[in-house]
């Protein structure tokens, strides 16, 4: 357990999540989406290796996150450290505790990746609010200020494949969905017109999302050429 003032954070391998834990995770997912697609939750549970869960001290699950660190042979970048961030939800009464970041870090810490000069942080986002971390990173791809390069498109396609996505558009970085929505966020999404414009190609009714990738601390040489 990772101790927090209000929560205990536990991490499970996704092929061994206790049924009582999964039922509470399912409940939190349902609280975050109208018409929640629970089959989407179950399928995603098998695509990434770790599930972190935040519990209050009385045992109530307040949030969860899926994530996994892998070493992947990316185009022109063999044996790259890649952080795959997945679905995460926090219950309405438990927000503003910084749980999203704590849950993702806890899941990612379960596998110690080799020491490397840089790592690639990745996420599939269904709306501008969840993509905001990439919006605010001038080195993120895609970015509203520039078109993607051939190398970036090749890496994006490799990352989408690592997620087990059914399809990927390398120009727009739209990740194809299953054909049905994962649900509709209960919270109101506040975003600028410019932020929404990047999501114009994303058909959320078909379960599509926008893939974001960003190197940390700095991109490899030639990344923007």
C-alpha cells in the first residue's frame, strides 16, 4: 500500500483483480459516465498490466487507473522506455486530492524500467480535458501549432498497436474505437474552441480517441524534422 492522508493506494496485476475490487472499480466507472460501456472497461483491463486503486480508510474505492511501463522497439528507436497510461476515473466526492497523478504513478512504478536517456509518455484521450497535459507541453505530438512528421506518425502507429487499438490514423492521431461509445462524461468539459478543434476528427460515438505522446525530458535528435 502507498499511504496518503485520505487514501491507501493498492496495485493489482490486471489478470488477478479480486472480484470485490473489480465490482467497486466498475461502480466508479459507472459514476463517471452516462450510458457507461462496461464491456469497454473489461476489455481495457486486459490490455495494460497494472490496476491501481485508491481506497478510503473505510474501504471505499474512490478511484482507479490502468497503466504499464514497457520497453518497446519503436521505429528508429530500439529498446525505448514507454509509459502507457490507460483509463482512469475518480469518484466525484474524491476529486481535488491529486488522485489521478498518484494512481498513475503507483501503477507505473510496479515495473522498474532500465535506466535510459529519455522515455515516451503516452495516453489515449476522449476529450480535450483529458488531453490538457499534452496541450500544455510544447513538445507533445500531435500539437495544434504544427503538422506531424513521418517519424512521429510511425511512432504513433507503433504505440497505438501496443495499446491493442483496432486502428489508427497517422495524420490526425485518431485511435479507432470499437464502434460504440465508452460512455458520456458526467462532468461538464470546459475547453477552448482551439482545444475542441483538435478533436474535430474524433468520433466519440464510435469510441474513438486522440493519441498523445511526449518525450521526457527531451525528444530524440531529429524528432521535429
